[in-house]
């Protein structure tokens, strides 16, 4: 089974470039997880007829949003975080808005595992959402996936909006303390791993130079001055079934590139 995840930074923008169908044809996924779709389902013209689509747009039009396109039929599909966690971690108190209203999480249950696609809130350039990330969202999300993991293994994919280590961005020293590379965000990723999960890309590939997002300025992508902030993270129990975890920088259309996971299921 091959699962692909991609932050499109707007599915309609990728469509207008004529790059969505070639992306599907090139990677031949069984399941596609999308983040930052920025569209309602009825606004999407891409040919996804080979898949069953599950869309979770933000309440605010043209913002955020996730989607799951699947060939195997899930046992169930849910959107968002459970209300008990929204209440427990007071997510609605964020001045920027309730992140659970922003179309950020889709969960599909399959026979052998859960698949969770997530578009983690960005801390923002002025770090005004860092408190939300560190004390509310990350703990709530980890609590959620830990609860799923008690039932069956979990695969998490998406834009987690954090570079875990210095090897995960081209200029770590210059970016210490900036959004995506603060101690708090990195600690949240460490906490996820400590909760019983593995960063699949690092099972196969070490070192720097492997990135999934590049700024649109100064020819950053051509120079490969990027960040690895898009991941497949799986339950430790699922690790034996992981046969490949890849980054696909050759796929154009967004400031992110797709990442993929292949499971022997």
C-alpha cells in the first residue's frame, strides 16, 4: 500500500497549473492525503474519480483545509479532534481562532491501522500562535493519536510545521527561535516520538539536504535551501510493515513537495 501526503498550498492553484493529475499519475498512490486545500469540495475540478474523497474544509473560506482520497474503503472516517480534547485543552480560546474549526485533521480507520492526516497550526512569524502549539494543540493531538494507538497502529502524515533537528533545515543556526524551529515546537515533535511513534524517513535516510518546503523567494528551491516539515510518523508497532519512506522534490506545483510511505499490508 502506497500513501502520499502533500501540502498543496491551494488545490485550485495546482489545478490551474495542470499539475494535479500528473502528480497522481507519477506516484500512483492508493491513498492521497492533502493539506492546505483552501477550497470547498464543490470548487475542486481535479479528476479524482479513481478515489473516494473525504473533504474537511475550514469554516473560513479559502483557508487551511484537508482532504483524504482513498481507493481502499475505510471502515470509518472522522474529522477534527474529539470535542472532549477541544474542551480539555481549551482550543477555542486561541485569539486567532479555534484550530478545530480550520479543517486540520481527518482520520480514516482501515482494517490494519488508523491513518491521520494533519495540517498543524503554524506558530506565525511573530510567534503569536506558539502558545497554542506548545500548550494546547500539540498535547491535544498527541493525546488523540495515543488513544487511537491503544486500539490499533496509527500512521500520521501531513505538514507538522516543525523541523525536528538541525539536519531538517538548510540554515539551522540562522533560524533558531523562529517559527518552525523553536524549542517549544521541536519539543512537541519529540513528545510525539516519545508517545510511541517513529519518523519513517529517518529509518532510511540520514543527514541534511532532504527538504519538503522551500520559500518562494531568492530561488530557494533551486538552491535547495529548504526545511523538512512534512512527515510520515507511524506507531512503533507499524514499523515492521514500513518498506519505504520518500520525499519527492521533483513534483512541482506548491511550495511543498509530496512525501510518501509504502507499507507491506
